[in-house]
């Protein structure tokens, strides 16, 4: 599975605003934003967006401008996040995200961890790869990006409270395998080092990248 972790993805002031929103609430039943089988698997709370629209839009804009996210996801649009809350006994069973959230096609999912992982037990985000499970419980402020088509779950919280901002990205390249190829090719020029011969190879690699983007871009 092709994924990316970005530490300290938000500025300190914006992260502080997100933490303040957690304290002020209010939170409602999270099942209202899930459909079908996902709704039955979902047991959490969700920050009511009224009164927090500016913050949520600010988070989406900050992520859109994040250079590492741009290179990984090649975003066309970053959707407004939802801030979820898991209290002791809450979980979100294994499920697949919908292909569309409103008018947004979901290509890349993101989770922004908002709590110190030592402040709660359980609550791991577990994602099913092709041949193994990946488990994530990241430091506060860390952003995880992963393919929206992957099955995933949030394990039951057994102590404390877990908060995260979650959302989706519509990429210019809808296929996860194609995005992975481009991301790996982008790393080649940095690995080549200096020198005239290396520079020529870097130019050729970039040409290939741009041709692939033209072929695959929506």
C-alpha cells in the first residue's frame, strides 16, 4: 500500500484552533455522515460543523498548500474535513469509503491526528493492504495519506478520548497505482546527485513524469 506520513502538517496557530474546537464542541452522532454498511459499523461522535466552517476550510486549504501532499496526492481538490471523537467503547469497524462524497471523487483519504497517542489506549487506524495490515497511531499534528479504496477501521478506544480530522482528496490522477509510479519517479532526480551526466538523466526522468501525467491526468 502506498501511503505517506507528514509530521506537523499544520501551522502551530491552526493546530491550536483545531484543539480549541475540540474543547468547545458540540459533537453529534457520527453515523449521520455514513451510509449503508459503513453506518452500521460506525460508533463515534462528530464535531457539528456550524460555527467551525472557517476552521475546517482553513485546514483543507493548508493541506492543499502542503508541498509533500501535493507531490504525493497531486490534488485537484481537498475536501473539508470532519473532526471525529472516539470515547471509551467507541470504534469504527472495517469498511470502505464511498466512491463519492457529495460531488468529490474520493481518491486519497487523509487522517490528521489531534491527540497525544499516550493520552488514549486503542484507537489505532488499521488499513488493509494487498498482503498485510498497516496500523497507525501517530503523534498529534501528524497527517496520514492513503488510498481511499483501501478497507480500513478504527480500533475500539479503551481509555481516554481520540480525536482526528478526516477527509478526502480528489486527485488529478485517479488511479492509486499510477500515482505511486509518478511518486517513485519524482524521487529519482534527488537520488542521482550532482554532475553533468546525472543532470541529463534528471531532465529525462522529468520528461517521462510529465508525459505520464498528461496521459493519466483527468
